[in-house]
C-alpha cells in the first residue's frame, strides 16, 4: 500500500513539474524554431511574428519560418478568442466591442521578443473588418520602441478582402521603419504559394 502511495506521489510530482515547464515555455518571449530546424541550428536575423485566432495565419507563418530558417513568435491573447468572441454577427461580441472601441488593447500572454537583434520583421495577422485585429496594436505598444531602420514585411489571411491599408494603418505612428509591400493569402495557403512569395522577397 505504502509503495503504491509513493508511486502515485512521484507521478503527481512529475506532472506538476511538467506543467510548470510548459507554462514557462508559453510565457517566455523567446521565438520558437520551425520544425525543420534542430537545437543547434542558428536562427537568422529575421523574425516572423503573427497572431492567429483560427489557425489560417499560423499555417502561413509556419511555412514562412520554415523557408527562411528563422524564429517564430506567436502573439497569444491572455484571454483566448472563443467561437462566441469571434462572432462578428452578434452585436455585443468581443470582436465587435474591440472593433468599436480603439482604446481596447487586448492583453498579451507573453512579453514580446527583443526586436533590436533583428533586421527584418515579417508580421502576420488575419484581416478583421478590413484591418489588423486590435491585438496587433497591443503588440506594437509592447514592442516599443521599434528599432530604427527595421524592415517590416506584412502578410495576412482573409476570406476575400485584400491587405489594403491595414499594415500602413497599423504602423502609422511608427517612424523610421522600412515598411514593405505585403502579401495577402487565402484561408488555407499552400506551402508552395508561401514559398514562392518568400523567394520573391530575396531575403536569404
Ligand atoms: C471578427 C472577424 C472579422 C473578419 N473580417 C473580415 C474582413 O473584413 N474581410 C475578410 O475577407 N475576412 C474577414 N474575416 C475572415 C478572416 O480574415 C479569415 O478567416 C482569416 O483567415 C482568419 O485568420 P486566422 O485563422 O489566422 O485567425 C473576419 C473574421 C473575423 C473573426
């Protein structure tokens, strides 16, 4: 009986330890490596930062990081968006409230990475109401000051809207950056399409 109790306690301790380690990884502001890189591989001076509520933008972001062998940082809201939150047809949904009130800056779960070590920021988001979601402004606020001379390449996914002025509007108060033409992908971008765009950027 004593032995069983000891084994149960050991299992509990391991679970608690692993839970803490996972929380730690989620809260660190260190970019992750794409799955085609190993521990020892050096990351490049490019970083891909993205927000994705329903995984479309995540797919594109992961393909980009794989192509460029660069770090990947996900903007995770402290309060994740539920299906109800994302219902733009419901008058009082979270997304509608955020859209109607530019003072709402959704809180981010993690600190942002130090951008001064990068030459290029590739930044992705879904188009919401023709623009970047409010949490992208939270990212910019937390990342301030954005380093002078940083090259910023935006990308987005959307149902049908173009990227339009969403990136220009998002970065309108950020001075001295080199904001480039962006790319809009459809809901489920293919690896080939993303790879072709990345190649056209001539970043390697
Ligand atoms: C609140 C909200 C607003 C949206 N507004 C637009 C829009 O204006 N134009 C459009 O083409 N798609 C719009 N969409 C669709 C998203 O842009 C599209 O599903 C996107 O790929 C989602 O990316 P994600 O899976 O990375 O979150 C909207 C979706 C939501 C939830």
